[in-house]
């Protein structure tokens, strides 16, 4: 059964045309479907959870990375068996600012092509990330599909959100937000562990854990990350000098950032960040505030996505 989850605020300039085309196509082909339109933050979580618990096993998302991330959270929180969850497949008609998850699969804002892929592509099992943290002694979980960032990453998102009313929904938001974050960021003392092994104990300036290779509107912080391989590709940087920052800026989009000697990279399935300080992070561009420590795990082939045949 097919369900559609729509974020009308994501890429809203073309919202009506896309929805009209989609609904007309489905009705002309006599495809039964239901749909939900999100109305507030985290509404897509509620919608996705309700739909999959009712038996819907195909979810088409009209929105950006944040909307998709909420849908993934709804699916992963639904009270269904893991076997049922692995049979659920989702598709994406990208409409957001960054569209980093769609970029990996060659999905653009060409909504007609995205819809064609949803019906004629192949089903590909993909990994999902899970962040575990504690608040007042209670364990909480947040899921992500593309990446999670600490330090400069969430600060960049924070500034990009503030700039959106002035610049609009463009990846330029992230670029200006990044410049502001690079100046304002104060390092966080923490210990990093990967798969039970100590990686470093240092003042962390920025860190990105990638399920996919893109973040921030096309920045390639983890260029070899692949959401099908069961591991995260991660990078972190301690407090850099101005010269190092300038060198890094020139490599943000060409996949050569991790070649710099002060950018540390590693791979793993289970990453621990040990700190007792306030810790902000962004998961697929959604900001979260917690108190450390936290753990990040890779859930291998947790769900299926419909992707192009050549992927």
C-alpha cells in the first residue's frame, strides 16, 4: 500500500505543480494511495509511524533531507517487527535546500524523473544511523539517514536557518552559515571511541559521521561514505589555524578534504563521544540539543529505498 508524505514548506515555489502532477498520474494509473501534509516540526515522524503501523509498506516523501529524516524516525519508532521494517521501501522527490541524500543517488529536483524512479527503479537495502543519548537518566534515540555532525556542523545549520528568510532555500545558505560557524565555534573537550577503541581525547572543533558522502548542500566531508556497506565514514578536526581553515575551504566540494593532514578520518559501526558538557548536533540538518555523552550506531540494511537501476 502506498502513502505519500508532503512537506508544503520545502521548495514551496513548485509545490502545487508537483503535487498536481503526482496525484493526476497516480489516479490515471488507478493506483490507490493516501497522503499526509505536514503542519509542524516532527509531524512527519507521527505520520510515518501511524502509516506503517496501519500496514503501509511504500512511502513516497515530497520534501528535503529534514522531512526524509523525520519519516525515517517514524518508521524506526513504529511498533512493528524488524522483519516488517526491512520490507518497507521509501522513495524521495527532493524539494529541500540541501538535498544531500538525493545527490548520492543522482536524484535532482526533476520531480517527474524522481517519480518515474519510484515506480521503475530497484529496491536497495540501506543503512540507518541511530544516536543514543540520555536525559534525566532516560535513554533516548534519534535516527538519521544521511549524516550527523558535531561542532561546526550544527552551528552552520543554525546560521543557515537564520539566513533562509533573506536568501531563500538555496545551498548558498549553508556556505554563508559555514563561514560564520568557522569563526564562532569554540572547541569541545571530549573523548572519541570507535568500535571500542580509543581514537582521541582532544578539544573537538568539528566532526561529521557520514552514512552518505554529502552534507551541507554538497560538501564532501566523507567522500567515500556509502549507505549500503554497514559502516560509517567519519572525520574530525581539532582547533585549526587560520591557514588550515583556508586550505580546507578550497577542498570542501571536490572530495579532497580528508587528504589534509589535520583532518582525521576513520571507519566504524559504533562511535562513542564521551563528554559531560552541553552538546549540540545536527542529524540530517535537524538541530538537537543534549548533554553528553552519546553513542552512534550503524543499523545495517535497516530499510529499503527505491533507487535508479544503475546504482
